């Protein structure tokens, strides 16, 4: 008898399951690269080394009663039964298994964007009248969601606190009312580093779910391994690496992932920010080299940060000893990767920031003026007037965003010395006060 496609699934020792019996999740205890290698490798329908794409919106059954059993929840994806691709899709689930392994969570599911992953988690964990405690320094979209959209549409309120002040976090949590403690592992754009273990201890003591956005530091930091309950990602950034796809993921307990997919109550199932199976396939091909890319992003960011500082430029980078959370970062990170691929240069005023960025793009070809991050080319943006412009001047000040702050996502195209020479050329032109 021919070997069936199902038999060709190389079963990893730590297959992440959804529902059914919870297996011991040892992926939590190992390095993200090792965990990725332990997930099952799905072969293609004809024995291809790559999985096939399940490009179907709907799934057939052999017996009429099977449909009833599917809707009753008796049969599900853990037993290779699928209903409809706004619910679980096999290809999206395979990518999600990789995401769960990467973050060391029991389960994960991928979504159409980072924002849909983030908003779905709030919808799922907070009922109307619920309360969130969140960091003052957040991605602009998340900040707008919490400060404007959720209060207006769902009566979910948020108290923003400086998460470096653990006492302030503790007193902001209202026991029984606060459902979520939310922060970014490395904050956008100020690159403040969260004390993940302490914040988790504090949150758990008060019964809140700790949700961490790890978009800035995949592989580098593992929030769930440090105690977080849920890790959310904008896959659009480093994980994709191509600046060509918008995608996101929720990584967490199987209970949460299943609840997001509940036919009556699930935020992902009912609001429908669904990832396409073809997109899931493309992304799954990029995850095996995420670690290599992160190492190069990090190594170059560290070299540029050190050299810029030597030249007297005001640089913010967690790998520099003068960064307020340098030692904290060192105690938390997966050290073979580095201190992250982003650095900030504080040019003090918007005019000076714009002049430097203009020279870096149009004169020396160091990088592109564009929002986003994690691309192979360097991307630069002045945060106060772009990705954080949803925040008021006062909120920006609180979040440590100077008007001249230039965020750089350091790319790995070209040679390091070639790119450094381009940086030096642009700086020289800036100091000569040359117009754009
Ligand atoms: C980009 C980003 C998001 C939003 O993700 P999208 O994929 O653009 O929806 C959320 N958090 C952080 C930290 C981000 O950088």
C-alpha cells in the first residue's frame, strides 16, 4: 500500500497540538533555533521537501455525520479535520506550529496582520467594561487602539504606565477588573527593554494575563520562556524579512488559541482577519533563515552604534553600555543573536533629522526613508512625525520620543564596511550643512 501523505509527516518530538491531550511542551525550555528544528517537518503531497499548499476555502467529508461532529467540536485540526479556512487551515496551522516553536508556546495561530493579532487578543481576553494596563511606549497603532478605539467601541479602558516603574504597574492593576498587562519586549521606537520576568511575576500575582509584543526581537528575546502568557507578533517585519507581506501571529496557550477560533465567541473566527494559505506557505519558507538574518541585523547594528557613538552622535542602542537597560538585556537575551537590529539616532530637531536622512538616502545610498523594519535594506524614519504621530506631543514626550529621533532598522545588504563608508559620507555632508 502506498505511503499516505499523512504518514510522511515527520513527527517531531514536540508537536504542538491544538486541543486534545496537552503534551509536555519542552519547546519552552530550549533555544528558539533548536525548538524550530524540533517541530515536525511537513512534506509535500508527492514527497516534496516542502509542504503542499492547502489552497482550499472549504473541506469535504466522506460521511454526512462528520460535518455535525466537526461543528460540535468532536473532530478538529489536531486530528486532521478541517471545516472552512476562516477557521483553521492546514497550511496556516503549519506556519503557526513554527511560530509556537519559535516562541516556546503551547500553540499559535497566524493572522492577516500584526494589528489583527493584537486586537483579537484584547477582544478575547477583555469583556465590555474590562481594563488593561499597558506601557506608555507602544507602537502607534496599538496605542491608538487602546486609547481611542477600544474605549469607544467596547468600553475597554487602559491605564498607561512607565513599565520600568514596577510599583506604578502594580498600583495600576485593579484586581478583578484588570484583565491584561500589555507591553513590548523592546519598545517602539525608544528601544526601552522590558523587565519581562519581573513584570510577569507581578501580573500573575494579581491574576492578569501578560501579553508581550515581540515584533522588535524575534529569536533575540523569548518572552514566553521568560514567563509571558501570550506573545504577539507583526510578522510583517523581521519574520517576513521581505517588506512584501502584512501578517501577524498570536502565540500562547492552546486554550486561548482555541477560544479565538470558537464558532460562537472567537475573535479570529468571527471578525475574520484570516491569513491566506499561499501567504502562510511563503512565510514558512523564511522562518528557517530568520536566525541567520537576525544575527546579521544585530551584528551590524552593534558595530554602527559603537562607531556612531565614537563620532559623538547621540545613539540609543541596547547593546551599548550606556543604554539604561543594557545589563537587563544581557540577563534576558538569547546571547548568540545580539542586541536587536534597530538603533536610534537622536538628532534633536525634525529639521536635522530630515537633513541626515535625506543625505543617507539620496546622497550616499545608505538606506531608504520608509517606515517598518526588518528588511534587508536599512529603513529610516523620524518616529515623532511618522509611526508615532498618533500620539500627542505630551504622550510622545512621556514615551521618550524626541522630535529629532531617527529610528533605523539596520539591513544586511552589501558589505559592512561599504555601508559604513556611506554612513560617514552622509554625516560629513550633514556637518558641512549641505542642502539636500
Ligand atoms: C508594525 C508593528 C505592529 C503592527 O503590525 P502590522 O503587521 O503592521 O499590522 C505592531 N507592533 C509593532 C511593535 C510593530 O512594529
